[in-house]
C-alpha cells in the first residue's frame, strides 16, 4: 500500500472538479466515474471500502437530496453494505438496518454511493491504522513540472480520511463522517474541504459504532458550507432510539437565541481569538495565514477580541484518558463469541478465555489495543482517581472556559449563566491543525506521541460538546498545501456557526485562495 502513488489521471484537475462541485451538484455518473478512475489500483486514493456501481442512470426518490451521491464512513451502519469500522474484527459484519442518519438521508432521496475507509473504530489522525490500507490525500499542488513519481504521498488525515478524500476528489456530493476528538475537522483541513462537527446530541448516533459515546458525533463533509448546511437540516432531528439525543424543547430554546439574528454580513460579529491556540507545535506558516485571514475579516467589519481559554493546555491529555476509557469498555463486546471475527478455536483446549484472548489479539490493530490497555488501566481502582476522575474534572473546566466567553448562554448548563465581562464573543476562531497533511511514510519515523499532538486544537470543542466548523482558509506558503480555519460556537448555535462560516468562505474567495 505504501508504495502507491497518486497519479493525476485523465479528466479535469482536482481544482477544476472542486470549482465545479461548489457551483453545482456532481451528477451520479460523474461520481461513479471518478471513483472508478481514481480510487483503486496502483496510485488509487483508497477512499472507498465498499462501492455501489449501480446508481448511474437510476432515478432516485424525490426529496431535498434527490440525485445526490453521499458517501458514508464505514463505522455507520448501512443495510446495503457491510460495516467494518476498518477492523478485521468486523470484517464480515452486515447490519440488517440503517443508522438513523442513513435512513434520514435516504428519505430525502439521497443515494448512498459507498462506504469510506477510516482509522479502525475511529482511532487515529492519519487514516493509516486501517485494515483496508491507508487513504492517500487526493490534493495535488499545482506543479505540473514535477513528474508524478516524485509527487508526495500525503495522508488524507483521520479518522474520517476516506470521507474527506471522497469529497475532495469529487467522488460524491457530500459525506458522513464521525468526530470524537477532531476526526472530521482534521481531514477536512488536510484535504482542503469543509468539515462540520455539530453540537453533541443534535444528530442521532443510533447505528453508529461507538468509540467513546460521550464524545462521538456524526460529522458532515462537503466542498462548501452551503452543502454541509443542506445535510445538517435533514439530519438535525430528535431520535427516540438514541438516549443522548437532545429533546425538542432544548433544541427550540437554543434556536430561539439565534434565529432572529442570523447575520447577513460580518459587521459587528465578535470573533474571539484564544491565546492558548498557538502552541509551539503550530507551524509558523499556518499562524501567518491565520493572522492574514483574521485581518481580512476585520476589514469586513468583524470585531476581533483576544480571549483566554486557560484550561486548553490540559485538554489533550484529558481527552485521551476519557476517550480510551470509554473505548475500552465499548470494545469489550468484540470477544469472538457473540459476533464478528473469531480466532483460537483450534487451540488444544478451547476455552472461552483463549477464544477471547486470541480473537482480540488478532482482530484488533495495534492502536486499538494500545487504547484498550490505556483505558482499562485508567479505570482500575489504583488509577481511577488520578486519571479518569481528574480527566472528568478537566472536561468540566474546559467546558466552563467556553461558557465564560460566549455571548449566548449555554442552554444545557445547570449553573446560572452569570453575566461576565468576558461574555461577549459570538464565535471563536483558530487554525484547524498545527500543520498541513503529513507524509504517509513519515509516520513510522515519528515518535509514538506525534499523531496525538495533531489533535491539540480540535479536542477542546469535543470535550465541551460545542459545534465546530472547519473551512479552507488557504494554502501554506511553505508547501502549498491547504489549511483549515475552525469556527467554534456555543452549544446549539450550529446555524450561527454555519452562517458565519459561509460569510467567511465568501470573504476568502471560496476555497481558491
Ligand atoms: N485522532 C483522535 C483519536 O485518535 C480523534 C479521533 C476521532 O475524532 N474519531 O482519538
């Protein structure tokens, strides 16, 4: 797999294709052709793990998404395709039902074009921890002088790398992803597309294979904010099957705080820039690009204010303790007995213990095993207070940092929303990633901690459960690769975040700058 090269195949360049896709929906036939030409074989992107060849020419049902080809991450259950979560342990799992999100898309006439590659159970940042082989970033710098064999093989990002690459290579109109700690925003940033993590609990998780339930969200990816918004409006619904789905009264309450004030321009929009989001690891070319982006928004009338979210520095460690603890208990169900892959039945004495051990050793990849070990340890009686409990405390502090700065109060907060001098920001903005897409090969040379650091800017919004949108803000001057700008809002202000996202996208000249 690592020997694969991205070859620029026949047909329009990726820029041309994306320019087209932002102005009109790609037809089903175009999507199918692009998947066939670019996804498999030598140099293939490897975005899809299952693909529906048939939709060409098929009349889809009427609805708001009629004739839209939608790709779905392979940790979201579909009755038409197997759902493997990119894991050997689920290699033959064929759900008999659609996840709520898939059902809602189909009810609006969408066609599910296929299932997309991801990091195993959503754990990773590079889409390299996958049973199906890594996803290669389809973006290419406009440098026709460089022969294809010298072009770089960069990661599409993870864990929703297949969904991001499918959108970026014009293989679908939009894609469903998931986001537990950044898995929608990071690949969106690396591939130069739009990725949205909604407020926790607004989009149903029923039928989504759990990684860490208290953080997992279904994400949406597309070429532009308006396409993301069109899917959000279909998917944002209370679901009785999902115990974490937010009831309608609270949705209405959050909506009423913003509905009448959705902005038509950036004049007097207050944007907070958190000083903690410029860590040492942030590439200087990205901070420069961010600053020039912010000054463009200021020229359009936005009010830029420096803010502090002091507990940000603890967020990454807290995230990994909490996400791994929840993953350790969620993944206990894959034991080779109830369903899925089974190993160890040939040992001289077949006991359930050696079936469990052998199945889980062979069925899970190294990163998933590492998380299970870390999470199980954090929940032991000797470590619980120092790790799990502390991480929960940090999570509350991170959440209260956000609550302190947003002008709109948090409708989920049980503590009274005290008026505070700091409370004046409509949204927060920061770079989505500390660097551009990393080389796929380099992962092995880097330290074990390196992939985790990539999430440093995305995990705080996940811990707080607030909406976060990544829109392309331009190309790094160092290497010409895309970088995303994150727009983060108060819980339930998803419409506001997308409205400001659209204005920002317009201010930056779409994705072409
Ligand atoms: N990269 C993070 C992790 O590995 C986030 C993953 C995600 O959001 N699914 O846990």
